[in-house]
C-alpha cells in the first residue's frame, strides 16, 4: 500500500501543506522583529559612514536609535535635486525608500534619499551628507553609504555591504580597512568636473597622492569595478543636489 | 522500508535504561572514534568556511545540532509512513524546513550573525552529516535513539569546528571570541613583546592545515587506517 502512487501523492501533499504552514506561520510571527532588525542594521550602515565601527558596536540597539534620531535628519530628492515629499499619493520618508527597488526603475524616476548628519539637536549645523549607493558586484547586489563633508567634495567615510560576494575576496568591501581607503578622497577634480573615485586593479600600491584613486583588492577586481560603477553612477544621480548645496555655500561665502 | 536501510536488531527489553551502555555509545562514538569530520570526512565545506572566528562558529554549531537532532526525530517518527520511493525528497523537505526556521530565527534575533552566516546556514541543507544520519539511522530506528544518534554526530561536528575556529581566530586574528588575547599578552610583557598574527589562518587554507593536523593527531592516537 505504501508504494502505491496514490499513497505517495497523498503523503507528499500532506507533507507539503504541513511544512508550508509551519514556515509561513513562523514568517508571520517573526516578521515584525525581522523588519526591526533590518531597520536597525540600515541605521548602523548609515551611521557607519560618519562614525567609526567601534563606536557603533559599543552601542546597544536603543542607543543606536537614539543617536540616529538626534544626529540624522533626512530628505528625499529626485534626479534634479528637488525635494520630494510624496509619490503616487503616499508620503515618502528617506528611511522607508527601498534603494534596491528604486534601482530597478529608470534613473530619472527613482527616489534619492539623503541623510544629513548634523550636530546634536541642531539640524542647521550640518557636518556631512550621507548618500546611499546601490549596484551590482560579481555575484549579487552591492550597496553602501558614502558621506561627503560640507564642501561637497571630500569623502568623510563610506560603508559598503554585499549580498553574496566571495568571502575573503570581494566580501572584503565590508572591512573597515578597505573602507578607510576612501576617507579624504575627492570626487571633483580641480576644474570642477565630477570624476568620482576609482578603486584600482591590484593591491598594495600607495595612492595617497592621488585624490581620485584608492588601492584595489587583490583577486576581487570585478567587485571593485562594481563598486566603482556604483559610486560613479550614484554620485552622478545626486549631482544636481550636490551642486545645489555647493552653490548655496558659494553664495554664503560671497556674503 | 527500503532495502538499503537495515533495521538494526534491537533487543526488545521492556524498559531499557534511559542512558544504557548502547545509548551512551550512540552519543560518544561520533565524538572521536566515528567522528563525522575527521573519520567520515563529511561536512567539510562549512567546517572550512565559517571557522575564521569563534562566535559565528558557535552559532553554526548550535544550528547544526538543532537541525540534525530535530530532523532525526521527525524522520524517525514518520519512518513507518514514508514511502521509500520518495524518502530522499521527504528528508530534504524536512531538513530544508528546519534550516529555514533556523535562518528566520537568526534573522529576527541575531541579525549580524544572520548576515555573516547567511549562505552557510542555508547550506546546512546540503551538509552530508544531516542526510547521512537520516539515511543511515533515523529511517530504521526509534525516535529517542535517533535523537541521541543525531546529537552525538552533531556534537562531533561541533567540537571539531570549534577547535579549528579556536586556533584560526587565535593565530589569525590574535583573539578568542573577539577578546584580543594577543593584545593582553603584549600588555603584560610590555609593548616590545608583540605576538605576530598569521594571515594564512584567516583564509580557508588555514582551516585545511588545522583540520589536517587534528586528523593526523587523532589517527596517530587511535591507530585508525582507511580501508
């Protein structure tokens, strides 16, 4: 009886339904906690562009939230650098914009969140601007956050993350040692053109004299190329916003 | 029951002691004499991949113990109803469900670990130790024995990967469970006394070397020879 086709089909159906219910039930129960953990992780990544990883690691989850709320304000802009407050009738906030989903749309239609790192309790005293990045690595998506200082040119810090780069090779973009190579680099050249920052092929060379090049990762050139494309693309998308902030400063300086 | 799974002849005593000699052997055998990693050389992939640090290794070890024990229990409970023609796919479905559960729980309560281990938690599904125990034991034995057997095998896996991780983290990063041991040592003997870390230990090659040494030492002691 156990070997009859009917028995096998009934057995398989029951097994599938039971296991399916179990999994969807778990997903329902744990869903809110998972979303909370993801939101916290996102905040940590944003903060990672402006403060050191050790400082973040030392904070409890509530402290991260508190620090984030008191130090980061955010807006959403479009490709022209204009602030967007609602889309398709729903209001948008920077924290809820899914960069990965927006990435699938044409660049002109995407929403671009900007996270503004400011002095505690004083949103006017901006210390740096943090821009999300998103692109493709070797195997899967890569993303990150780049902080620009108020001159809108000098990189204050960067956090990079990935979905499935090779451990020990491309996955090294998450290491502080690699990310620190970006600190202090410039995105504009002397004549004011956006040239972004390029990670080079090969590793171990000194690029400290070149403001637009950083040392590469040995054995992970394709991931590095992905990072380069991502940085260049997104700085390009944010260029209108960056330029508007720059010209504001020029006006302020002239006054 | 299929012809491949041999039902072991178990003496039908009315009440076997909860931890009888035979049952103790189920747990202790896989620790050394029949260790899944060092003797059967199963589950090597994850043993090499996750063992750069103690903390993720411990999480991985606990996850594997959970999956092996629970899948052994479930399959053993169902062993008389599973049609033998689809038994592999049934085992796979049960194991995959348990692994997904572990992965979801990690995602909710230990997101950093989830990020670090994500791929390798999923790969527990393909860990030969899990399916190996289901095929070789749980399909033909009672639930309690199967649980003990699974626990023993998983523990055999766990202590080996923890041992590998201990040496790799200590030698490769100079720390144990993230505690910078090498820095403390330097602190005691003065700053001139620096213990050097070895980058080789951080790469998977380091795991091969450590694992090879463990297997060597063990086989020297037990006199085990592959036939």
